[in-house]
C-alpha cells in the first residue's frame, strides 16, 4: 500500500435528531425560519445508519486513515463499541464537534445546516489533504480503491454537465414569488450547485448527485479564507438557504478550472427511499459493481421492512458490526 493511500481520511456528517435537547434547541431557532424541507424532522432523524456507515468503511476502505464524525455536542451511543469489540484500533474513529470546525467563527453556532457544516470541514484538525466526505445515511457497498478519489493527481468527480440558464430563470421567478407573496423558496441542491459554479464564471455546471465525494481540503480552504466576506455570508444561516452555494460543488469547479479534475459519468447507487424501493435495494447489496448505498428516510419505513434491511446489512458486514447493534436490531 502506497504512502498516499495511508493519508486519506473519511468525514461523516452526523446528527441524532431524536435527542430531545437538540430537538428543543433546533425548535428555538426554527420558529424564525420560513417553512421548507430544510427543517423537516426526517432530515435530522437517526436510525443506526451511522454504524453501518462506519462498518462499511472499516471493511471496504483499507486506505482510510481516520474516520471523523462531525456532530453538535453528540456522540453515537455505541460508537466506542467498534474499539471495545476489537473491530478497529483506538484512535481510528474521532468525534469532531461543531466548535472545532467553527473555531474562529463561533458566533455562527449553533447550526443545523449541512451546507454551513460542509463549508467548514477543512478546519478539522489533522485532516488529510484529500478525503472522502459522505452523509451518515451512506455506506460503501463494495471495496474502494484509491482511484475512486484520485488519479494522476487529479480528483475524480462523478456527474454530468447542466446548463445554468433555465435554473437561473426558475430562481428569479421563485424570488419574485417570495418577495411579493411570501412563498418560501426551497433550497434545492441543483440551484446551490449552479450558484457555486456561477460565482467562478461558469456558464454551465457539473452536477453531482447524493453520494460520497472526494474533496481537496486545501483548495477549498484557500478559496474561502481568501474571500472572508463570502465565507461569513455562507455560514451565517442556521438552516439551509437558497442564498447558499454547495461547497462541494464550489470545490469541484475550482478543480475543473485549474485542470485538476477527472470527470466521470454518474454512478449508480443502492438507493433506499421508501418501501417501494426495498426489493431493488436488497438486490443491490450483492452487486459489487454498485460502489455505494444510501438509506434515506429509514425512519419512514415499517418495522418489518426495517428489520429486513438490518438483517441484510448485518450479514453483508458480518465481523464489522458491534455486538450491541446486532442484539438491538435482532429484537425486531
């Protein structure tokens, strides 16, 4: 294994939305926020996904140095069991509090905003120059290779080009509706990506979908610190806002602009969104051509469907699941 392979970290954004203290804190700020899907309960729900995420990294990402779990004064209940059960060594997994990544910008805490959090990931102490970033509802479905993130010193980006013109027109129209009729503007992913490319002068943008991404820490850090007013405007929002850009998209377009990106077509993922996708999701777990899986809105499924998913993942990741989680999910 090369020295470079030893230096790739994985960063996971995690929140336990079931925590009553966090829920109360969120509600205090939510009262002053326009209604949108950015504040829905399912966005903050947690149903063991983080443990399967970590287990999949330990099994399928041999070149991962550290796993950083970014959270707000919380810790997954059984995260220490990975070490206690001998699944990984002490120090492999580290909890990173929002206060660490917002060091120097503490006035913008608390935040419940993924885009603000993603904007500050470069501030994790000791973070590798290149890293995988993923949300807590993701997992690796097959063995990962360093070439999934970096080839010939170029970062690998999966997606496709989109025109910015139509999105700009839609955004302008929605802004008018908001201004004159107080209709909330949904902070859609595509608009946030388009805005990130637009601020760099792109007339089109390379759209990425919801799966793990390779990130160049230094190029994002350097750009944001060179534009302090933009940085503070970006992270001031407690909840996702249409005024924000997608920082991963910004980083991607900075790399494209410098000729340091290798663009590849969209990836197929094992995607669980509701019970109608249960069968195809379970089939995809055995397909190693599908690199990643996503369990979205697991809290919305029936107990029977959830039990099927847990059983399949426990079997797939056998030897990497803490004993306490195996016992908990066996209860049904």
